[in-house]
């Protein structure tokens, strides 16, 4: 019997850590709004998002949510 692929749900609360939800090849994946890097589908945990933010974007750790909203708008404008 084939293993069933586990599907993780994107937690919209992770936007406060700079990640948005993007569909890639029919799979929901998190994308950093700061560096535009995609994380693996299995990385849909707040701990992974926090680790990415702390290790790669430390100056944004205590940023206001508005900064991430501006970055998200910029990402969405360039992807369409």
C-alpha cells in the first residue's frame, strides 16, 4: 500500500514572521517576503519560519507588521 502524503496547512499567523502562502506545482509552500526564498512544504511550522527570519533577516525580527505588508504587496505586484 502506498504511503499517503501528509498535507500541512499554512498558518496565516506566520505572516508576522514574513511568510506568505504560495502554490507551487499544486502544493502550498511558504515564501519569504524579504528574500523571496521558498521553503520546503514540510517547513510549514512556526519554528522553521522563525529560524529563517532569525538566521537570514535578523534586522527584521522586531519589525512592525506594516513592513511585511509592504513587502507582500511588492511580491504580489511582481508575480502577476
